[in-house]
C-alpha cells in the first residue's frame, strides 16, 4: 500500500470538513472579503486593536490563573502570597502581570476611542443600532472585569478601593442593600467577596465577552462597514 502524499491528506481533511461545515467558504469570506477604501483610515482600526487587546488579556489571564490562589483567609492571605510569588519568583511573572494590568487600562481607552469613532461617523444608525447596543454591553463587561480584577491582589489598596466601590453601589436607591449583599457575599468585605469577584472575573465575564464579540463580528459581516457621514 502506497503512502499518501501529504497534499492528498490535506485535501482529504478539507473535503471531510467541507461535507460537514462550509469550512472553505468561511475561510474565503474571512480572507478575501473586499474592504472599502474609506475603511483604510487609521481610526477604522480601533475595533481591531480592541480585539487584539481582549485576546491578550485572556491569554495573560490564563497564565496568571495557573499560579493565583483565590483564598483570603489567614494573614498574610494565600491570595496575596500567590501574587507576590508571581511577581518575584515565577519566570517572567512580573512581565505577564504587568502586561495584564496595563493592557486593561489601554483596553478601556481603545474601547472609548472606538465607540467615539462609531458615534462620530454615524455607524450606530439603522440597521446597525443592535450592534451599537452589543458594544455598549461589552463596555460595561470590560468595566466589570476591571472592577473585579482590582480586588484579586488582596493588598491594602485593593481592599479599601473595592470597599469604597461597594459603598457607592450600596447608595443606589431601592436596590442598594441588595447590591451590597450580592457583591460582598456577606455583611462585610472578606473571603467570600474575593471568591465571588474571582468567579465573576475569571469565568462569567470572559464567557460573556467572547459571546458578545462573536455576535459583534457576525453583525459586522451581515451589514458591512458603514460609510462615513
């Protein structure tokens, strides 16, 4: 029996995929779709930069989660010790944590610039108003990620800054006490709070962000890139 040529194996795999999913068509649409000339302006690249930053945050977050311990019991707490271990002992841990921290700050700036460009060029108008709503929800999720991630080092600055933030939420009319109880996980800011913030930061919000990004890009494919005013 003759050994098949690698190209024949590749073609067989592609044909197998095409029979079950339009694999080739999806790749062609992604690689060869014509980009309008007006979209070559630098400010039309803000959305792509946001995507790259989100991917960078997900990758660095996964690396940090390999060593982080979401435990606030004891003094010093394992959460605080694990962050110090990442910063001082893990190979390039200081770099990964620095990229994650500064990437979050740059991400907020780029999202605001991207949304300002969308508003300036009128790209939020029909039939793209649903995509604008998706983008606003993504902005709120990113702000939530920054808020929940700030507490994870479990140092003095993170503790008191989060305490002030929860008090601001508790001052909301009608739902203030419920917001405070839900955020803290108890009567005071403590280990339960850290566990809740960690769960929201690592599992809940990233899953929502990935889903919303998929919807965002599908709507862009559906309606195309809007022309400037």
